[in-house]
C-alpha cells in the first residue's frame, strides 16, 4: 500500500494549482506554454515537494496564467514517502517522465545492473512501499517529453534516463547537441545546477546561479535543474527552475523546508539512515 499521508502538503491539503498542467504524462509534442516549472529529482521527499509547490503557488499568484508543471524523473527513491509524493504529483496534474529510479523500480535487472549496493538497498525498500496503482502509473511514464521547442529528459537527450550530464566531456556534449532537435533540453539526475550552451559553433559551460539565465536567441541549451528532494550542490534547500518564454529566462528557486521531518520519515519508513543524513 502507499504511505498513509494523503496527497498534498504535510497536513494533507492540495495547493490551488491542481488544475495547472495535465493529468497524465505527455510523450508527444505539445504547444509551448508561456512558463514551465521544472521539478527534478523529488526523491520521495514530501516535505520538500510541498514547500516547493507552496513557493510556486505564491510566485504564480501574480501571473496571468498558471505554469505547466513538469516532474523530471526520480520522483521516488531515497526518501520516505514515495506513494504520497506520487499522489501529489498526480493531484497537481504534473506531466512526468521516467527517471532511473522509476526504471529500477519496474525492472529488477536494472536494479542489479544500474545501481550500486547502497542505492539498490534503498530502492528495494522503496519498491516495498509502492502500491499497485503506483506501479501502474510509473509503467506509463515516457522517457522524454517535448513541449514546443523544449525537451525534458531525466539523464541526457534525447531520452536517456541513466547518463549523468556532469560526466559528459565537451565532445560528448557536442554529440548530444547534434542529436537534439529542440532549442532547450532540461535534464535532472545529477542533482546540481549546471548547463551548457552551443552558440555559433562554440560550446560554453554554464552554472545556474542566483540571477536568472537569459537565453541567447541563437543559442541552444542543455540545463541541469538541481534537485527538489536530494540537493548535492552544497545548499540543502530544495531547488526547482522556472522557464519564462516571455523574457526568455530560466530562474532557479531555492526553498527552505522541514529537513528534520523529511529525515525522520526516511528512517521511520525503513530506508538507510545515510540518506537522511545527506539531506543536511
């Protein structure tokens, strides 16, 4: 069965943007939205996800239309509330794609071959916490999604959930751009805020910082979107990014949340304590 917590925040409430986005994953090209909130690597951290959605709701209150919400894979794994996180992702109408943890949860061979022993231990426990409905939902996730000239994939384009952006050298990144028909590709998996731009034949490495990244008109981008639930960039706040087509910007949002509660949920649900300690 899924964890007892209902969809929504720690008190069970569902924020007001539930109607934004779409109820099912989108494996096909769709019209480009004005704004997209990209949530990568939630990793079953319900407290971080609830805080991020509250921050997004407050931000979007001043917009003339709601943003599209995209969950960039690895919604499960490591954290203590995989079922409740999936409930909330569905309740908020997020479009979602397959991450390596979803792939591992569905495929025992992938768990053995693609995860080191510590991650595999956590994923095995996660599998025990998932309901049949959760598994059915995960089995329908696409490996990538396209909205206009934006691509979304967990690892690397065009549709690889296993490869890390941060391990790619310049030659490999140029090859990735050659296989990328869209202008911008948002990726997760690495849990950091990095990127690359190809403009005029020149490859430039990027770091997503405090100021919004202004996209060059002639530039093409692969952007790594940090992590909601397991940040690894030296800042323990939850991270997500907002793409704004009007200003052609990508902005990072950093959100404090109840880390102690999230850490307690990891331990109390029988997952390895190391993943609770890593939140700090």
